[in-house]
C-alpha cells in the first residue's frame, strides 16, 4: 500500500510541475507590452519560472514517475530476496 500511496503522489506532482511550466508561456504571450506598468512584474515572472520545479518528499526523494518505478522495482527485489531466504 505504501507503493500505491507513493505512486499516487507522482501523478499530481507531475501535473503541478507542468502547470507551473505553462506560467512563463502565458506571461510571455500576454500583451504585457501594452501595459508598461506591469513590465517589471511580468519579466520577473518569466525569469523566475525559468527555474525548474521539482516536488520532493521531505527534501529527500523526488516525487516523480522514475522514483515511483524505482520503489516498485526495489520492493519486488526485496520481496524475492526474502522469499528465497525463507525457502532456503
């Protein structure tokens, strides 16, 4: 169940990261040039959003599909190890 819970977190975190990526495009394609009073704020949004967004669990492990698949693979390997150890 821990693997399912962890895997269930990767999809929403990926979606949030994709939505955050769209912010810079929305800011860039807005008509910011028609509103010079907002130029500084919008350019700051674009520069700030050029940094990549990555969600993590407690600052230790990233919440992405690759990490979730590694957890599933590691869990399967550990299960097989214990099964072979008990049968021996």
